[in-house]
C-alpha cells in the first residue's frame, strides 16, 4: 500500500511542477529590426525566467532551420537572440520556434509567421537645426540615420515655456515650419520617425530625438529640456545616440536683429548712392538732364590769334578779289550854296570887280547870302 501511495504522490508532484512551469513560460516572441542593421527577438519580457530556451528560425521556401548564433543573456538566463544584418531577409515569411526541455517535457513559446519589413524601428533623427526664415517664422530641419529616408514619416513635438501641453504635428518630409513664434518665449522641439505605409506596416516609432531650443532664454542653451516619455526598451537592446546640433537661441535672434535693422538699411543706402553716382557720371544721361550751352569761341581762335582779326585772310579770299573792291577813281569839286530869300535878288557879280579886300561890302552883297564850296 505504501509503494502505490508514494508513486501517486510522485506523479502528482510531477504534474504540478509541469503545470507551474507551463504557467510561468513566456507568452510570445517579440522581434524588432533596428534601423535595418540588426534584429533582436526576445521573450519573457517582464517575467523572471528560470529555464534556458533555444531559438530556431527559417524563411519559408528559402532556407533550412537554423539555431540562433548569438543569444542575449540576463542573470545567466537566455532571454533573446540577436541577428546580424546578413541573416535578415525582408519581404519573406519569417518563422521562429522557441522551446526548452523541463523535467523531461518540451515547453514551446508560441509564435506566428512574420514579415520583417513590418517590424522595422528606425533610429532617432539627428542634427536638428532651427533657422529664422522671416520675422516670425521658424524652419526646423533634421536628418535620419535610416538608409531609406523616403520610407519615413515623422512627428514633430514642440511647446514653449509658457505652454502647458505639447503640440504634435505629422510631417512627411524632413522640414517643419512654424509660421508664428513669440520672441519672448523659449521653445523646445523633438522629432521622431517611423516607417510609412509604402514601405511597411508598423507602429514602431523611433525614440525621440535629443531636443533643440530656440527663444529668448539664452542661459538655457544646451540644457536638456523636459524629456518626452520614451517608449519601453528591452534592457539588452542597443540604442545608438548620434551627435546633435543646437542652434538659433539668443545668438541667432541677435544676429538677425542686426541684419534686419543695421546691415540691410546701410546696404540699401550704399546701393542707392552708387546708382546715383553712376547716373550722374553717365554723359548721355547728364546731357539729357542738363543740356550744355554751345561755345563757338574755339572756332574763331585762328581768326584773332593767327590772322590778327583779318576776316578776309582767315576766310581765304584771294588777294586779287580783295584788290578789285578798292576804289580807283577821284571825285570833282561840288559847290553847294544857300538859296536867297524871296524879297528879291541881284545878279551875281563878277569877282573881278570886287575891291582889293576880296570881299564885297554890305551894300555890295550878291543875291546869295552865304556860299559854301565843297569838294
């Protein structure tokens, strides 16, 4: 009687241990393809594992069953497998089998067929840069370490030091514009990415990028702002953090202030001055605006200097022509007399009868009162 009782107790304990091991076994396998560089498949997340499971994988109609070459360990227990880039094939059905032997029984973690392009998690964006495009508009740009940038869509998350909640906006490209900003506020920006629907079907977002700041609080430049909640990460997964660029805080604001208020007005005035000088120095324009008065004196320099004012010689008139205009005759003497008055007249007496004085006396005056002799 004792032997059968001991055997029954042993069977009951073995069954209870099997049921406890089954109840504590992991419930699934989670695979993530990080930036298309490597992949991890883990199990037992959030659980305490006591048995070492083995992972076998294969691609449908393509390769034989292969065991994992690089296991991930935690506290001396296998918790996952790491795949190299050469072992990853996208757009092919991917199968895994994870099992172990416990107390003579095989325990298997359930898993389903996967297509790895739907499990891609890109790396966080880097090189966030802010530019002040106009008086009140900011432009945020970034770059992504993911090799297929056209397969990404992004979300920008930002708020100012006076806002109580974050504002999120989806962006298709790698440029985000904020049309209206307040120079008295201090802004913080984050960006994250995921594969779009054209290259895969996934909800795996990248980690948030490191923050970039813009605003009047220059003393806070380079200081980490409030970090957004990060997505859960397995302790054995690897996250590569790239260098980032913080620009556009108070220095950029001061720079644009000097450009808009000093450099541009001075450059405009100098350009206007140069144009005016060029217009003034252009002879054709100056002649049209202020026509010159003709000065003919230069044309007569030879007349007064060389020919001493001799117009005929200056004009080149021949000498024979000049001589022909000189008078070559003499005029006879013409006597002009004044007529007598109407009272009467006496005939003109002969000069030979005049007295020796040559002039007649008063009673001897002829019919003409005065006589003039002209030559």
